[in-house]
């Protein structure tokens, strides 16, 4: 029975690799259940194996139909012939097969193979052309950690980049994102990482993911595979509690009582400072919280009769309401509360007398409030313009001042 030469001129190889048990009776497998790697991940005609574990390579060719048997020859290129002018091949297998495949275990190296058909009339047909294939060393991938361990879908900084750290993590490997139960989700994009094998960066599409635990399946060329440790995809709960602190300069102006103007001949002081801090909780209706409003003024005056020096300090515990005018950019605060006012170390030094006056220390009840506008430079830092009013009642006088100011602040 004649067999056409075209049926066996080209030898087609299919790769089925496995790590057999000691008895080597396990059926070869090509991949983990559910895995569908692209063809270029496992090149046709090339095999992988490890040095310490054997693989079974399954070589198959086109079925020639009704035949008696196939004659199969396999040769390995001699190591010394790699740089030689003419290649030297050494026989490593010659045998007869009744089926159109052969299973054997070959060491790493370059091989060639050809097949002859012996038909039912015991006639030997013309041999196929030599078909080269190569056996490479396979590497067991190792994943020690996954960074980040948690990704928030509603985080503006989340870019979908995940880095696996370990060993034998190649660009040519097959990577697949899977759910906790092992079901495939997507094949991430492998980002170039300079050819390093101790880490690999993968780009996943966060828009298609749901909240839950995930892991990566990694399969190196040759079939060795591993699952990474699990990581979490979650929804970040909106932060609701914030703290702000600002510090700067203010310009207090006396509205009534006239005590400051009477002794300093001016309604305002020059050397002043102001600080504000707020702790509030953001709600759908704005931010509600508590804060502290503090103000300091250095009092100094010189007349023909005396020199005056002293310190004014006002401190209020205030209730705060805040909200954004422009989201993440422009914000306002309204505050009001009560506290105390302090006139400390007031002293007259008369030019006609040797001894100065006794130091005056006055403590009074204070009430006040104000409004602040904050312009954010980035996410945390802001410039604040504010104005506040403070009413202070001492035993022998009552003062009222308005204090516009400019401050720099931070939001935490």
C-alpha cells in the first residue's frame, strides 16, 4: 500500500510536558486546568526541562493512515560541533512505533528527528526531512510577595500596576489574574522591567474588577507554574474626619472702648500673630467640628511722658462649620465660640520717675467668631484669608477688635 510522501515530509511537534512520579506513569499534561496560554508562550518544536527533574516530551507527526509501523530516528548535535564548520550529530534514539507519536525524556540540547513509513507490504517509504527542535531548561517560578497588597478601586492614585517579587519571573511567561476560587479574570499586560527575573510588573484593568480577593497564576515556558499570594481589591471608605492647622499674620484694629488708643495713640498694633486649628467631620451637609482660635499682639508705645509695653493674648474654643465652594480647591470655614482674653506684663516707664509702674495682669471673658477662606495648593497645603471679631470683658473695661489676617495652613 503506497503512502504519499507529503503525509510525512513535515514533522509537526506538539508539546506535552509534565513532572512524572517515580514510576513515570502519570499522563503528561500541557497546562493547568483552565489555562489557555498563547501559542508564542510555548514555541512549537521547543521543549523545556529542569536539571533536577525529568520531563516527558511527546513528539507527534502526521498520521500516515494504514501502515505497519514508523521508523523514528533522533539525533543530538554534539557539543563540540557548535562552532565547527560542519555540524556533527550523534544518534540518541532509533526505534519503531506503531502510533504516530513518541514519548521520551531528553536532556537539554539541540536535536533533529525524521520519520520513515513501513507500509503494509513491508516496503520502506522515503524518509521525511530532518526536523530540528531544541530542549531548554525550564525554571520553576517563585512568587514571594505581591505589591500592593490592597488596591482601592476609588483611589485616584490607583494605576493598576502590580509587582510580583520572587525568582524566575520572565517576560515570556504566562500571567493570568484569577479570583480567589481560581476562575480566570483577565490576562494582564507585562511591563518591561529590564530583563530582571526577580520581579515582574503587571498592568491590570481595574475597570473590569469587582471587590474581592485575587491571585496571579504564573506559568513559565515549559509548563512549570505557581499561584501568587492573594491580594485584595476593595472600595476605599471615604475619609470623614480631618484636621487643619494654620499660622500667620493678623492686623487687629480696636473698634470700641478706646483703651488701646488712649495709651498708645493708635487703634492697632504692628507685631501680631494668629493661629487656627480645626478638627471636623465631613458630612453630606458640610463639615462640623471644634477648633481653637488664638491671637497675639505685642503692645509698644512711646510718648513724651512714658514708654508702654505689654502683651495681648486672646484664645477661643470655637464651633466650626466648613464646606467646599470648589471641590478640593476653595473652601470656607465659619467659626464662633468663647474663651478668654489676657493683658499680660503691661507696664509704664515714666520718664520723670525712676521706678516704673507695677506690671498689670488682666484676665477677662472673651467671645468671638469669624470666617476664613482657604485656597488649596495641592491636596494638603492651603493659603487662608480670614477675619475675626473678639469681644473681651475685663473687670474695668471692655474691648472689641476686628482682626483680618493671612495664614498658611495644612490639612491632615
